[in-house]
C-alpha cells in the first residue's frame, strides 16, 4: 500500500512538471510532453494501482482509447468559446477516462471525477493568476484525482 501511495504522489508531481514544461515551451515538441507524457503517466498509474486487474490484454483497446482521448483533451483549453474555458477543460480531462468503463470503472465515478476536475482546475485558474502555479497545479490535479476511478 505504501508503494502505491508513493507511486501516486510521485506520478502526480511528475504530471505537474510535464504539464508545466509543455506550457512553458522553449524547445521542440514541448507540447508533446503535456499531451503524451501526462497521458502516459495517467494510464501507467491507473494500471499500477489496479494491480492484477489493471494488466489485462483484453483491456488494450479501452486503454488505447483512454490514452488517445487524454492526449486530445490535454491539447486544448477550449478557447473556441471566446476565452480559455478552464472549467470545461477540467471536465473534458475527466471525461477522457470514459473508455475505462469497459474495464470495470463505473460511469458515475468517471462523471464525478470530471465534475471535481472542472471545479478544481477552474477554481485554480480563476484564483491564482500565476501561470506557473496554474499549469503545475492542473497537471498535478489531473493525476492526483485518479484514485477516484478505483471506487
């Protein structure tokens, strides 16, 4: 159990760092760190926390779909609304886990996590005003909320 908690904490911090590096840019393929790195951390942590239930070849398609949807969700702030809609962004981050319903995650749990991510990321972005904290926090919240899916 201690190992799982340490993995959860370490992966959550790493996700925050990758999210921030992807936002800061300054080097080639920086955005890919956020999109693909955070998505890979999410999926790896999900499989690790589920133990023997997580590593299942029959789950490969839902895992691939979750990875793809997560990478897509992490690539936009939904600014087609006329502004960066961080409330919607957090909600979509949560909904990207919907394919996990095919591996036994309850849909209501996915929706609860999506709502919690919408509130927490939206609040963080509305209140801090510091891009460094906003991006580090958003990436951290994306993974720190993962255990909700194990309910």
